């Protein structure tokens, strides 16, 4: 029997589909041992490294962020956006960049968006085709399903910065105008109430943090 080809990109889709069905029917978690058992039940025998690849890919799809996980793990990434299966973008603070990450099809994008919405305790389906929520890890989720979105589910994840900007960094980045830091410090020292207003992505939360 010919063994399926396994590359760094992941396991063959047909093989993973069989493992998914086996796990769903048995109610098992995608641990390496369970994945190996699922493969044996399908008449497939893979090496330890290949089983670990399958287990990690399934874990990422079922309880993680799927193909987006490695992008979200990059500390320089602030936003991840999906506008089509082969159009996955990131923002590292200098504007959107198209990545090499892709989904098998539009159904896979929709499935991930719906699972993330469920994790956030929200509903995302044909009757409620949009969601705006915060995930348990603090990331901000926006998703829109067709036909509100054209052609494919649109998905946006805004990553929480691991540390707050200092006031000096905000001034250097241009978020706070020259001299604005002195005004802010005076407001805080005087314990006065103030209003922060600005469009999405303008840095309102960063200023408050």
C-alpha cells in the first residue's frame, strides 16, 4: 500500500477528513495517540513524525485558529484579515501585507469564523451573519458571512499587544502630537475626566493603556 505524501504544509485533505470523522464519532480529543488509532482504523500506518503533524493540524483546526495560528503567534502582528481563501493579510504596523497562508476553500473560512464566534459565546449563521466579539485570549473578532460579505466569509482578528506602549513611544509613533504628552500628564496629575475619541485603528485603547 502506498503511503500518502506528507509535507510541511500538512496532511493530505482526504486523510484528515477521515481522521476528523473518526474523532467526531468517538468523541475523542485529537491527541497523537487518538490520531494514530484513527489512522490505523483507516488502514493507514504513518511514522511518529507524521502522526504528530496530523495531531497538531487537527488541534489547531479544532481548538486553535487553524491556518491563522502561526500568524497570530508572531509578536509583530497586530491584525490578521481574511477576505478570500487565498487572500490572508497581516498588519505589522506598517500597513497590510499579503501572506502565503491560505485556506482550502471558502467553507473552511466560514467554519473557522463560526467556531471562533462560538468560543466567544456568540452566534454566527445565516440568521445572524455577522459577529463582533472578544475571544478569551483578548483578541478582537469581527466576521461577516455571505451574502453580506461578497463571495467569501470575511474575518478579522485584532491581536492584543503583549505590553502597553509607553507615552514616549506613542509620541515617537505620532499617535500623540508634540506637546500632547505634557497635556496628558497634567490631566492625570489633576485627576480630571477626559474623553478619547478616534476612528477604528487610531490607537484609542493603546492611549488608555
